[in-house]
């Protein structure tokens, strides 16, 4: 088993490259979570420099990797240009890379190219900070130009294929290999029943609407008396409304006596109940909605089945929590505290 650090570039107040309402930080996070899920399913330990929309400094990205006894570091980005013409994928390694870093970059880029790209821009050597000050073999992958419409189309259409290609390129170095899916549709073949693609978010429409977020907003309004705009956009009001719903449910179900202020503080943590596989109801649904907000796409049905268990474990892994598949105070706090 290898330890892989996945680094979704940018985040929080740093959107990265922008094309209208499409933000590089969002594409980077979606892809990193998808790749990480495949790696985890194949027995590897995955650490994320961020698993939600937050700012992480370059120094902290290096620190996370160097404090984790990491076998490989992969930073995921989208490229950009002032012109809509430049296109294609490329990857970067530090100047004078180690043989393993060069092999990893070659494997990952080659697999992504085979999955279907606009053009192959090759491997380059640059002393970017995340490469130069990371002790592990490191690469920075640019998955097409966010400023190019065809690159964006390919990123969305080939999302599963790209995620599997990156994961396969990493695992080729560490003794495991996932069979690459066909490009159209980008799903795994039946010959690989134990390897499933990460259930990533539906690609954003031009206005950034997410159907999962929309369904969560509707239920928060209907069942918990919230007054959210039902726009499918994940913002601070929707996040706070979910915490408020959690407090309401703890009050209704367990008489917790919490102030329903939408803030996950010490009293809310103390009132938290364990939620585990086999449970059903509103607490499970709130758990599923919180996972969805962090990019861990599970069923939004209020039933804690195998899929939700898998997503809870993946989230716990990403936050260095005890990986037991049980949502308790530490897991709920990591999901709901803003």
C-alpha cells in the first residue's frame, strides 16, 4: 500500500483560472476527490491537501506532504490563457527529477492522453514551489485549458476516464493496476467489477447549478422550515441551513435543547449521536447531504447503506480521522463546522 497526497490546486479565496462561472478550483477538487476514491478502493492511503473549498497556502501543501511519509504527490490543475486558442494537457516535474518522479509523470500523462485529449503538450521541468519543496516524487498535472471550450467539454465528457487514467498511472508505480474504462461512455468495463469510478458531481451547467444541492435545498425548506433560494448553488446560507437542520433534528429526536443557530459549536458536538450502517432517517440524510457538500457523492435517501459507508470512510481518510465508517462527533464536526 502506498500513501498518495492529492493536491487540488487553489481553493477558497483563490479561484485559480476563471472562465465565466467556471472556476479552476472547482474542477481541481472534483478530479482530486475522484482520483482519491479510486486509489482508496484499491488499498492505497490517500491524503488531500484540501477536500473542500478552502484556501491552503503553498507552504501548507508542502508541509502536509512532507509530514505524511508520502510515496507520491500529485497536484491537479487546469491551465489558462488570455487567448481561447491554446489547448491540451501537460505535466510538470521539478528540475532534475528523480527517476520515479519522471516515471510517474510519464505514466499519468500517457494514460490521460489515451483517454482522449485535445492535444498532448508533454512533460516539462519547472521548480514550482509545490514540486521543489515536496520531498516525495511530485508532479503538477494541467488537465486542459479552462479558457478553451473544447478542453472544457473533454474534461466533462471524459471525467471518469481521466480520473481512472490518473489513478492507473500512479498505481502502475506501486504494484496495482485498475483497468481503464472505455472512453464513451466513461465507465469501467464489466471485467473489473471490484473497481468503481468515484461518483463525482454532475458536470456544472453554465450557471453552476448542482442538482444534488438543489434537492437538498428543497428538502431543507420543506422539512426543516428553512427559506433558501432553490438555485442549486452551494453557498454559506445553504451550509448554515444544513447545520440548523441538524440541530433541529437532534432537538426533535433526542431533546437536545440546542439553539438552532446554524453554528456547530461545543454544545452541538456534545449532543451528536453515532450514525452508522443500517440506520435510517433524517440524521442519515443530513450526513449524506454534508458529504455531498464536501464532494463525496452518496445517495440522498436517508438510508445508511454500503455506498454511504464507503463515502464516510473516504471522508474520514481525507481528514485523518479514525476510518471506521461511523459518523460520530469528530466526523460530524469535520463535515459541519464552518
